[in-house]
């Protein structure tokens, strides 16, 4: 087709991902009518529809699904060209898109962002906070450059760089301070509060207690560590939180925090990025900054 533009490809990609003209237009920072016009012109130029339209949904046609795969490859290659230019610069500079899981972001990012602003003033960092499966998908598609997660992931195509280990701490109501520390087997008999499905920290807690996902009891899940700690303070149960979260999450709750006997349960925090990412050198520099800020 003639006059195919990169902008049209990006609009098509946004609509194929969101399945909604309004949300896609918002993601592209344009009006919905403008997006509709561009998609219509694209379909007319191709001579075939890319989407099935209904009052509530927008779905890719069979051709649209095949075309979406090639379009994403093209957009990723274009983004890599920009990354190659950035990689030629010395030091951390330009836009960098960083993903972080929710059980790390609130406790690590304030110090990290302050450090980067001072040490690398030309760096324009964009942060995306969400659960590990979404970060993996966005990293694979080129939406983000790197992510700070719990390792290992064993995802093909990704570089994994361990940064530091941290302990998992037991949080109990304040009046249980003098009680003996429970064993992992003992925790299985207690009302253990967990993060909701999708959080890797939930899986780590279940693994330590030797509880399968099917054994987790219903109705005791929270959406954040803050919620879990406040529930413990209200006497509902006990929970596990990473050591970096203790200072923030327990300061306003009537709880006590204790370490487990050796060997302590731990998680490994690290960074991941695509093996093909030309920014690998800069990401190694970022990894060292994260490790320094965390005291690793």
C-alpha cells in the first residue's frame, strides 16, 4: 500500500491491544475521532478490514491478527534503532522505562529516583508498577526497557542480574511479641494473610510454608502489603513481608515484627531485560545504582 506511516502502525497497535477506540486514543494522546480516521485510512489503503466493530467491542479480523504480529515486530525494531543511538551515549541519559513489582516499588523507588536525579541529571526515567506477569509481557513487547523483580524467572530471551537478597519477616499482632516464633509448619496452622493472586510474593510465602496454591484459604487475601499489615494490627491473622517494607508498613500499625530462625526465608531481588536490548551497558550501570541504593 502507499503512504503507510509509522504513526498509523502505532495507532493500529494501540487499538489492537486495547480493543476500544476511546482507551486506544487516550493511550496515543489523540482524540477518538482522529484515531478512527487514521484506522479507516489504513484499512482503505490495505483494501481489507483490520477490525470487527460492534457497539461494545473492537476485535481483530483474521487478517488483522496476522498483521498485528508483523506490526509489533516492526515497531520493536524501530524502537531498537532509537535505543542504539542512546546506547552510543556515555552514561545514563535519555528516556528509560523501568518496571517494578508492587512489593518493591514503594520502598526502593524514592531513594533510587533521588539518587538517579543527582548522579544522572540527563536521565528521563519512566516508572511502571505492576505484577511480574504483566512486566514480563511488556518487556517482551518492548513497552519497557527493564524491570526490577524477584528472581529467578527463567524466561528465555531475558538477561537476569541478581542484585541483593532480603529476608522475609513475620508480622504478628503486638500482643504476640513474647510468643515463640512459629516454624513453617506452625504457620500452616495459623491464619496467614496473603497478597492476592498474581503477586510473586504470595507464591514465595506459600512456598516457605510448604502450602500449594490450592491450599491457600479463601477470603484472606489483600491487594497490598499495607492492607495485610493493617489487617494483622486488627487481630485478623499474621503475615509475611519483605524486610525493606518493615519501616514503612509497620509504623502506624499495632504489630510486632520478628525474624525466623536460620535459615531465614529470603527472596532474591534483581533486574531483567531483553538479551537483544542495545542498552545493556546502560542497564548494567542502572543495576549498580539500584544495588548501591539498596545497600547490597
